[in-house]
C-alpha cells in the first residue's frame, strides 16, 4: 500500500511539473505575441557571435547563381551591419534568406512587384503577420551551423543499415525466451547482450549526434508548414502550393520521431519517464533505427527541404522588410526606368543617426570633388546602398527614387593584402580591373562606385591612368560615380562626367561641413587649414600655403632653400 501511495505521489508530482512547464510555455508565448503587436518596427535584441554570423551566408552560397553583390562591394558598403539593422527574423530560414536577398539584386520588375504585394499584405494584416511570426519563432535557428552545412555533410555518414540494431533486439528477445527454459543461462545471456548493446549504442550515438540537430530542424520545418495551413490566404496561394507539394512525401520522417528527438533523450534530467525511454534506447537501439529511417527520408527529399526553407525564409524575410520600413524616418517604393538613369530626392544612409539628405539626378557618370571629411565617401555609399535596396528589399531611404536596373559594384575601402603579398596598389588595380571587365559580360547596365582612383601611386601617373580608367568606365553600358581629390580630373573628364562637389566653411578656428552635395567642381582646399586647426606650428602652415600657392600659379614645384 505504501508503495502504491508513493507511486501515485510521484505521478502527481510529475503531472504538476508538466502542467507548470506547459503554463510557463503558454505565458511566454503570450508575451511574445503581445510584443509582436506592440513593438512592431523595434529591432529584436540580438548578439551575433562570429561563428554564428558566418553561417547566415550559407543559403546564399548554396544558391549563388547569376549576378550577386561581390565580397569587395559588400564590405565596402558595410552591408553586414546593414543586414543586422534590418534582421527582424526569428528563424534561420528567414535570416539566411534575408541575407541572400540583399546579395542578389533582382532584374525583373514582376518579381519586385510580387515582393511588394507580400510586404504590403503583412503590413496591412497584423493578425496574419503575428501568426506567421509566432510559427517562425517556433521554427527557430539551427545552433552552431547552418542547416545547409548539415545537409552537405550527410554524405560523410556513408551507407547505413539498421540490420545490426534489429539483431540486437532479436538477441535481447531470444535471451528473455531462454530464461523460461534455463533461467541462469538466459539471465547471463541477457546481461551480456545488454552490456554489448549499451557499449555499441554510445559509439554510434556519438557519430550521429551532430546530425540529430538537422533532423530536429527539418521536423520543425514540417511542423511550421502544417501550422501555416491554418492561415492560408489567396495572396499566398502560389507559396502554399509549393509547400504542400514539398512536404507531402515526408510523413514517414515525422512518424515516431520523438524516439530520436525528444528533449529528454539522454539528458540525465532525472525524469522517470525519460529514464525508462533512455533504457529502452540503449538496450534496443530504437533511436538508432529511427535515425537511419529519417536519414533515408532526408537524403531522398533534399530538394523538397530546400523548397520549404526557401518559401518559409522568403515569407519571413518579407515580413522583416515590412518591420524595417516601420522603423524608418522616411522611405519610398522605387520606380524603374527603361533608360539608364539614377534619380533620388532626399536620399540618406541607413546607419547614420541624424543623416543629411541629398539629391541626385543624372543619366551619365558623376565625378565628385571636395575637401577631406566633407562627405564624398558617405554619399557614394548612400547612393550605392539605395540602388541595391531598390532591387532587393524594394525600399529606398529617400522621398523618391527612380533608376534603371543595375549591376552594382564598388572599389572603395581597400587595404593591403598582407597574406596574399599584394601591396595596396596591386589590390587596387585588381579591384578596378574586375569593374572594367563587367560591362563585357551579358547583363544589366553596370553602376560602379569608386573612391579615390589609384591613390596608391604617384601624382603624374595617377592622374594619367585615372583619366583613362574613368573614361573607360563612363562608356560601354556603364555609369560610374567617382570621388577624387584631383581637381585636374574634373577638367580632363568634363565631357564624360557631370561634376558635383562638397564644401566647407572655416569659422573661428573651426571647420564646418554642410554635407550637402552641390553642382560643379570644388573650388576650395582644406588640408593645410586642418593642420592649423589641429595645432600644427604656424610656420609649417605658412610655408605649406606658400608652396601650394606657388605651384597653382606656376605649375612647378620649386626646390626648398
């Protein structure tokens, strides 16, 4: 009787703990739902560990066909930080697709119009948006690696058979049967077989454990597809047709999967039910058999899994774009021109807290001059980012934007390649060469951004070579936006380039920048004045000014006395 009371008490305690866990889960979900309504447009707090952030690019690397933003351009524009600024996703599928989307400018208006339709749908239907985000939150992320890493590594497991595991079960059953005939021998046989099964179990378990994470994600993927069906809408008919087709053949994968993917599996939680299941797993290899079944299913449905990740990732990425729009001071939906054109009003940079907005309108290349720190580089980056935004997230940080479909490339924030043994100049000319080669490849017009052409070499050769390089970039189905300190280029290239500049004012021993772009070439210099403001000796400033003035007057540098 006492044992019965104890058993009932333990069962009651387990039930209460399960009930409390369920209550906590539902309350957490309720708070999450409330935050999705209340904090729409507020970026979720997220710490990006280096190894985890590296995985975000893996969907893109797996689907990198056709034109994409190359690594030099991506780094020039600090696109990793821009991605983080708009990453309102809660699942690995969503954030990996968002990253992919930013690196793959679209060249088709119909596809961009479709993106706009879905972005607007989720922005205008908060209940559906929140329902989808809750499901994506349950889908979650994938641990240390991308799901594509796990899928790629499946081949490392080779061919697997469950025959040894079925044999282990058969031997256990045989030993139990022998016990009815010869108890001592049968019991000894059972103990020996269980010991062997336990030892062999942990050897195989260690081998397959990394892949259980990927199976868990595939399972959650299938659950997400099933749960989304309750929120199917006509606007999403195309997406749901793909999801139904890709998930329909994977019922066997889900059946009995708890044996392998239970959260209490081999966890040492102390839960009596988990302990019993662990004993059955070790003795009968039930989870190892299920693993092989699931492995076979995954291998035969790789393309279906990819389709599900793509559709779910795309939907969540478009929801994230809507949330990003909500966070912006101002934005516009871009318009596209059949002719080569770039036009924007009150355009600004996404990472600057209080940005100065600028306008640009041109159908030819642009040469920007101006003094140090006046805003040339920031303007180039602002323009490049907004062109990329137009063809990816269909959102420009401007009051209005109109432009052609472009292939965007840049050469701006270069540095020496110490490991590769290249000097700055070698890195620079290789970077520029890749731009010069792009118009020869079939595709949309090229829009390139270059900051300080050939700064790694001497003045005479720099101006001569820069003139010819920039002249070549200004033709052949290409527009170039270039910034330079070399005023000579504005005269040498005035037939190929429109001239713009940034300027500053010196007042009360201080320098003031407006950061507003203006038409025409720069007419002021501030490098020597900045030395004075920073406290350099007045004689240095005077002599430098005299030398500069003499050169501008005579065109010759005179030897120092």
